[in-house]
C-alpha cells in the first residue's frame, strides 16, 4: 500500500536467475537501506521495508524511492510514501 505505515512490501518478478539488488533512497538521493543483494531465482519475489535505515533507526515521514537492479541489466524504480 502507498502511502504506508509502518511497513510496505515490494513485489517483483524476475525473468531469470541472477544477482538482484533492491535499494531504498531518500528523496534527496541519499542511500537509506539495501533490502536485497543476492542471487535470486526467476519468478516472483517480495521484500518488506519497515521504514528503518541501515542502522535500524526509523526514518522520517516523506517520499522514498526503491531501485531494483536485476539480471540482464533490467532496472526499475518506484515511489513510496511513509506517513507517521
């Protein structure tokens, strides 16, 4: 759901197995957290973000972006709004 509180799930599908990375960024481009950085099989996957940064601290309300980098050079970006 978007906006979300306190967590959101990002669902994505991969055409084939390979190294996949899913990062969260603040509106200003600052890297907030890496949710996935591993070899995943082809098919549907999910990652949950609980509104915390890489150190486990809660982030401020606002707009955040995720960037998915998948096998074959595929990239996707989406917007998430955290409301407290």
